[in-house]
């Protein structure tokens, strides 16, 4: 269950970063938020849907 909460949190953060980047008028701000979104996507890709070994779901 904790993994699904983290996934939802990261998904919201990614969406927010893309929205800010889309509305940014300053190119540096756009670039920073696109990089943040990419970083969050990498973290999200590393989260497993499986329970840790030795623990039941």
C-alpha cells in the first residue's frame, strides 16, 4: 500500500512540473522543471509494485 501512495505522490509532482514548465516564460525556469519531471519519472520507474521480500501485501 505504501508504494501506491508514493506512486500517486510522484505522479502528481510530475504533472505539476510539466504544467509549470508549459506556462513558464523564462527558458531557465522551463528547463529546471522539465529536469525535475524527468528525475521524478526516473524515481517512479524504480518503484516496484511488489511487496518487499518476507512481507505480505
